C-alpha cells in the first residue's frame, strides 16, 4: 500500500534558509548532536519507527472536505517546524520523516488513520486533529496504542489525556481574560452570546456566562445558536438591536462567519465605527480572508497569537513561513500553535533522552520554549500550555492590532472549578 | 418578553423583522426558481444546483478581481457585469451537462438525482483545485454594503433591497419567458406531451437543453447575488440544496407561482421562529413543519387537484 | 417454509455466490490480512448491511431512501448509549459534578440521567432497541408516506430532509446526545475490553455472521412471492393494487427491513470502532450509502456487499495516496453507475461471466434440477434493460403519487 | 351525498358525481347492472367512461353519490378491499409486470397471500400451478408461461391482463377497451374469450368498435359529458338520434 512519504531530505536546498536566530541556533545544535548520537536500541525500547538516522512521525489533518480550509495552515506549520528541526540536525541525531494522512473532515476517518499511523507506521508522535470531534474520535486510539498527539486548536477544555499535549488555549484562557478586559476597558455591562451549534461554542458560552453573571455580576441579555453552515442572520441581528447589548460575544464558525459579518455590516452595524463592541473567539487571520477585512474591521478577537506580534521570534517565524509557503500566506492562532508541536516534542524527547512514549510523556511537563513565536510558553502538569492571552483589533488589511496582553502567563485550567 | 420595550421599539422591530423575512424570501425565490424550472418542467432532480450557484459566485469573484485590476473606475458597477457573466457561464455549463448527461436520463428522476450528485462532487473538487479550499472574499462595491437609516431604529440593508429587486426582476423575466413567449409555450407543450410536441415540429431536444441551461443560469445569478450575504467556497453550495428542494417540493413542483408562495411561507415562518427561539431550533421546526405538511399534501401546498 | 424445494429458495448460482462470499470473508481475508486491515474490512462490512437493505428497498421495491444514515445512526447510538453508561460508573466519573452520568452530560450541566437513557442500562433492552427503534421509526415514516402514496423522488427528498433534521437535532441537543463529537470513548462490554485485538477478531466474525443472517433473510424475501410483488409494484403499482394488495404495506415492510439492517450495521460499527457520531446520520453519508448498493448492482444482494467493500476500500486507498482525487472518483462513480453500468458489478457478472460459470456447474454437477420451471435458473438475473429505464413516471406530479 | 338504495342488482350506481376543480367529469350518473349482464359503455372522448370505472374501483374518489356492489357501499372502501369484494378491472393500456414471466404474472394475481405475512409464506402448491395452467390455456398463453411478459405482443399482453383478472374469479369484471390495438384475428379470439369468461359473472366493457359492441353487449350505455345520453340494446342505441348526433354521426 502506497504511503505518502514526504521526507525532508528531498527538500530543495534553496528552501533551507531561516531567520538569523534560528540559523544560529541550528548550527550550534548541529555541532552538539553529531557528537552525541545515542544508539537506537537505547532510545527506542518500544519498537517505534526509529532507525539510526531517522525517526518517523505522523501529520493527521483534513486535506479534503469542509475542514480542509481551516486545517491547511496547521499542516504547513507542522511541516515547516519539522524541516527546521531537521536542518538543525534532527532529534537525538535523527532526521524526522513524516507521514501525512488525510482525515477528510470525517471523524471516523480520523480514527482509522490514527490507528494506521500508530499500529502500522509505528510513529513516535502525531501532530494533528483540529476539531474537537476529530480529537474525540482519535483519543481512544491514542490511549489504546499509547501514542502521543500534539493538538493545536483552541478548544473547550474538559479533557486531559496523558496521550495528548494541547498546544492551543483551553476555554478559560481564551475567555476569562477577554471578558475582564471588556468589563474594565470597555465598561461593558450587558453581553449577547452567540455561536454555532456544537460543543465548543456552547461550552465557551457556558463559561462566559458564569464568569459574566456570577464572578463579575454583569448581565447576559441573549444567547443564540445556529446550525453549522447557517447563512441567514437578519433575525438575530434584529434581536441584538432589540436587546442592545454592550458586547456581542461571538463563536460562529466556518461559512456562517462570512455571512454573519457581511450581514451585520449591511444592517448598518459597523464595527469600525464602534456602533457596538464585538469580541470573537473564533476568527483568526485565516478566517478574515473569507470574510473580507472591510467587513470585520473593528471587531476584537481573543487569541494567544496574532501574526502582527512584535517580537524577534515571531519575525523569524513569519519570514520563514512566507519563504516556505508563499508571500501571501497568513498565519492564524492555530497555525502558530501547530508550529509549537514538533518543537515541544523535540524538547521532550531530548530531555527524556529517548523516543519511548512513556519517557517523553514523563519529560513533557515543565518543558519551556523560549523561541515560540508567541513568546515564552511552558507545558503544565495538565499537558496544556501556560501562555499569555491577547486581544487584537481587526484591521481592514486582514491583520490584527494587539490592543491588550495579559501581564502574566495564564495557567491552563481544563476543568475550571466553579465554571462547570 | 416584550414588557420591557416601548411601543415604538416594538413597532420598529416588527418592521425590521418583516423586512428580514422578506430578504430571506427573496433569497429562497432566487435559489428555488432555477430548480423549479428544471424540476417542475423537466422532472430532473438537479442535486448540483448548489454547485451551479457557487460557480456564479466564483465568476463574480473573478469579475471583481478583473475590474479591480483593470477597470478600477468601473468597480462600483462591476456587479451587474458579474451577474451577466455568471448567467452566461452557468448556462453554458448547464447546456453542456444536459448534452453530456441529463438527456440520457429523462424519465428516470431517481437516476438524475444520483448522477447530478456525482456531478456536484466533481464540481466541488474542481473548485477546490482551481480556487483553493479556502473561501474567497468577494469585495462588494461600497454602495451595496451600506444601509438606509429610516429612523433611529429602522435600518434597511441595501444589499437586502438589491436581492429583493433582483428576485422580482428574475421572477418577472421567468414569467414572461414561460408564459408570454412562444418559447415558453414550446416548453409547456413538451412538458405536457413530448411526442405530440415533437410531431408538431418543436425541436424537443433543443427545448430541453435551453430549459436546463436557463435553470442553471438563474442559479448562477442567484449565486452571484449571494456573494453579498453568504460565503463562497468549494462546499458552500451544499448548504443550500435541502432548503431549495423543500421550497420547490413544498410549492408543488409544476407551478412557478407555488414556488414563490412556498418560498414566502417558509421564509416568513423561519424568520419569525428565529427571532423567538433562535436559529438552531427554528431550522428544525421549519424543516419538520414542511415535511409533515408534505406528508398530508404530497402534491405540494399550492397545486390544484388534477385527474390522474 | 414457503418453498417447495431448497433450490427454489437458492438457485445454484446463488449458492455459489453466497459460498464464494463466505469463503472470502471467513477464510481468505482473515488469513491474509493483519488485524489492522481486517478491522477496516469489518468497518466496511457495517456499510454492507445498509447496502443489502437498500437492494431490497431500492432495487426491488423502487423506494430510494436518502436517509438510511438515520437508521444506521439510531442502531449505532442505541448500542453506544449502553456502552457509554457502562463506562460512566460512579467510580470512573468521580471527578464530575454529578458522578455516574456520561461525561458530556456533566459538561452540559445536566445533573440527572435523562429518562430515555435509563433503559439503556440493560443489555437485553439495548439489543432489542437496536432493531426495534429504527424499525418503528421507519414504520412511522412509511405509514405517513406510503399510505398517502408519496413515492419516488418525493420520498427521496423527504428522507433527505429527515436526515438533515436528525443531524441538527443530535448536534443541537448535545447534552443528551453528545453533540457533534458523538458518543465517544467506549471501552468495555460487560466488563470485557472491546478494544483488544482479540475483540476485534470476535467482532469481525460477528459482523460476518450477522451479515449472512441478513443476507439469508433478504434472499428469503427476494425469492418469496413478496419479492416478486415488489418487482411487480416497481413497474405497475396500480395493477398490483387492483389485484387486491394493499401496496403501501409491502413498501412499509421492506422499508422497515432495510432500516433494521442498517441499524445492525450501525451497532456493529459502534462495537468495532468504540464510538458513534452524527457524521453518519447526515445527508452526505446517507447518499454515499446508496452508491455502495449501486456499485454492487441494485438488484444483487451479494453484489451490494462487494460494492460496500470495494467503494470503501477505494476510499481508503485513494484517501491515503491521492486525497484530492477521491471526490473526482466518487463523482465519476455516481455518474458511471447511472449511465454506463446501471446494474453495477452484478450486471457485468451476469452479462459476461455467469453463463460460463453455469456451463461449468453443468459439467461438474449435471444440469440443474428444480421445481422452479418457470424461472431462469441463474441468480440475480436482471432483464437486459436497467430497472430504472422502465419506470414510467412521466412527470413529477405523477411521480408523487406513484 | 345520496345514501343509495338496496337493490337486487350486482352494481347500483346512483347520483354519482366527481368534479376536478369545478369541471364535472361525471355528473349525477345513475345506472344498474344485472347479474350475468354484459354492459358496454360507449361515448366520445372525454365523456367520462374511464372515470366511471376509476370511480367504481376506487382509483378516483366520488364527490357525491353512491356505488353499491351487492348492496355494499364501495365509495368508502380502499382499492384493495374493493378487489377483495369481487370487482376486477382491466386498464386501457395493458398493464402487466414486464419483468416477470407470464407464470409469475398470473401467480401474483392468484387471490391468496395478499397480506405481507401471506406473501412471505405463500407456497406454490400444485393447486396453484394447476389453476395457473388452466387460465393460461384459456387466454391462449399456455406455451408462453416461461416468457417474460415484456416480450409478448400487444394483443397477448391484453389477454394476459384479462387472465390475471380471471384467476381472481371476480363477480364484476370491468374491461377498458379490451380489443384496442388488436389485429382482426386477435379481435375474434378475444370476442370468443369474452364470451367464455362472461358466464357466471357481470361485465362492464368500455369499447369504441360498434361492431364488436353489437357482438357482445346485453345493454349499452352511452355517456356524453359525464351524463347518460341513452341506454338500451345495441340496436336501440344505434338508432337513437341524440346518440347519432354526438357520437356516431362523425
């Protein structure tokens, strides 16, 4: 059976140029790892696909189907990270080979492909899954065959698996700081919660509602859900008009996003004029491409990463990403989180001195990454990342302007006490 | 639930809400007209109808790029050209599909359903290969994106008015074509008695091709208009297909007036339900309502009793 | 037994095709595939149940349901509810605010097990429910539609709408259904680990055995007078009605049979994969299930099984190597089976291979003896023209009433 | 709706009316059919002949009036119950099961195993086979039992459909243009067939061919615009000036 093997070795030499910092780091790493290359029998006691020169990992995202739109950036980021790691000499002296599988936007297919990666290909780690549903579908497979999954998307929390490292924000990290900010900076008193009808928006809105009503003593004046793919928002917009909330808190996803922002603007609610404050937890730079910057200008988004972040790490990352994937690429929050996956795995493997899943897992908590484009991140005991929460204001050109950033790293709390 | 609002507010909301229903009505009419012609007049189930609409949307996207790059002065009016191009492109594709596929399948409605579903998959993948998996952002001229402020509370979206006018115009043209032109008489003759129509010298094959092309062309115009309110991506078309079919079937397949009436009924109930109970349950209730009514009146709500 | 002899029930060609299929599924595949691949085949087989049901409904009864995913889902969910309750004992869910209920309910602030979940504590109830609930639902739809003579295209569109409604409901009512994620993380059945390799083997063979039970039932229906009535109804429904039959009852019956087959398939999926999700219930999966049946040949039971296996196998292989091509392939498949091979694989077999096989069988066993003197001996023999070709609904309005 | 009276007639149609969107295809029609009578209904196109048969067998529902078959009201019965009561009907275009053999066509019409369960457990007994062969003999198709019905000639299809009705042994047999599209020899054979099968039962025939009508009819009813124009023996009807005007005159 044919397998799509895109090894980094086949990569043209011209592509192996990276930003200054990383290149410097790369040459130093190269020197050290060539000297100390531990024997395979030592670093791989559980029959993973590790040879003297290579180690095999999997990338599992949707290349086809409705989710392909969203997952494409993650695939690119993961490939970029793997290529950069290889250019620095790989992991424990071994080049990373990756096998890319297509989840086809279909949860059962995700489970099937995950099983193939773990059982047949014996990969040392998998970077992938995007929607909660696909993660839920592959989770039992990873637990059964003891694999390691690096999951990039911000998600609803309520989960903590020994076999998953969650590189995106869980719900409280994304929501709590942003609502505090709205209450303090924008003086918001009333909120209208709306989202697509599935678990992530509902859970997020549940947390938001508890925080708004019970912790801050403010009011939620409406809560609304739409079937995935819904394209008619005029009635909701009327409801919003009638309830006159200070803030629309939106978690609409997919094609509905485009329809929502266009109809909002057409209805005379212009976010750029500040007619109303809208904060979304579902729109990244990727989504703005479809929505159109002119339609969403002035909306706020709560994310941990924006392409416009001003720091040297991000500068190098954006440059490398555009060199590899084209000048027109945009980088959203999830894409950056996906980029962290291979790096976090590399750090954990090297700290453990082994590719064995159990040892990598044991070594993971406490791993720090100072080179992350979003800044400094650290793996928590609960397998989520400590990271800063940020709020960006959408600009006409499709980028965000960062208007707020928490001073400290926020602790991930997938089972937030008092919010369940 | 209304006690906290003043009478003027409630009046305004009623007006706005009525308007929201009318916009949805116009959207449904545009979606369903093309299908009603194809299904009602030819008995063909075109599951690729949504993909034809999206073709119209992509043509609009290309036209907007063309104007932005080469005729920036005319950008404000590109939308009219886009709709014309969309009509031509989808009608041509429709004629091609009729020639290559549909004409072999007349009188096998279930088979047209499966074959056109296959076609829709192929079109989706073609769009993905050509335009990428991501939705494309169609830039709408500014004059189409604003709103008229009537009172403090009542604002009428211009694109809504545009869609409504378009729906009226398209319906009127279709009416003229089908009921006031010799071509329309030919179409109806073919529907009623194909061999006889052929015998009196009507080129039935040509009538079929043109009818199918016209239905697809209207889908293209609809898709073009929907770039103002919806998303344009390879799979966006699938979102429309069930709604569209229900509108057509609910109206009674053979009657254009029925299609319009059913679009009105469904849009108003859905729009009102959305206002009161939210989007998700509104959708479920509307669909159920339609399905249940159809069980009692399988011939559709607005058809006359005929002798079988 | 309503047949005069065994060969009335199973002509020689049918015995041969059943035997070959049994050989492939019970011997060849288990010996030649590793457990990972065999597990995949087991998953494909769950769709074969649906396809076999569709042969009866669509091929024989002329009823094209675009909502078989609903029944597949109902069967799958019924079993998933039982397994979820088993894995949600108070001990393993003690970190929840309300221990002892499924985790997704707890997340949705439901503090008590909903009443319709209660009976699913019982395995016996669950096993009965897997068959009965979908059949009952199909019965209700059938009575509502067929008694009012809704048929053909209208039936197809309405079943499609029902699939859409079910999906929105399941996704929207996530506190009770697990929402878009489905019901996941099912581990044990009566304390027995359903994820082990051994369990995979057991479930594979269980699926094959159940599939053959369904195949034999379908064969019985097909070869009985009811089967011939269905064929008769497909072309001349009025004639059957005016021969004293309540046509609707027969349609309802096959629709229920098709639904229960699909439900068994869904339950087997849950068992083999350890989860159930709304992604099987919607419009797209439901219409894909039709293609499994069409590829095998809409009149051939055994063909339907091969159709389900081959299409899914192609999906896996193409999906692994050329994901972009898969939709093209699938699209062409739909068009191809309608325009070029309306009788699918079985049609090709009958046109090109069957007579040689028959001649060979004649040589080996002597000419076939049968009391069935009025029927050509070969199995799923289909008339030269496609069944759809003779459907005589000339206009959509007429189709509605047919 | 008129209640309809109890009579000795096999079929009593009284005040029967059906309207399609205001157009009265059958208008206040009354007629009676005796035991063992052969009644022929004639009339120009659109007179409502086929609609009358549709009404009797339940294919179309009456707007008003009553249809009594052996004093049993038919207007409320379901189609299959009307058949079970003993009314058989042949359609204008031969409607047979093309995908099935002649034998299977007749077998399906054999009046047992009409429920779902009955059809599942129906057994092809010797009695069934014998009866089918008997009927096949009668309709000149004994040698075609193996043939798929689609392959029969037009005339043979007409016979087959008649045979499918005969096997049910109905009390009232309704034939819609049984000799349409037949050759002269087939026509003669059919006339002979009709004469044999009409023993012991009442028959309503719709026919255009006046010669054929005269040959078989006991009484003739002439319909025009949904009403009865004339009724009586073939000779009497032929001589009626009204009939000549609307129908025979052209």
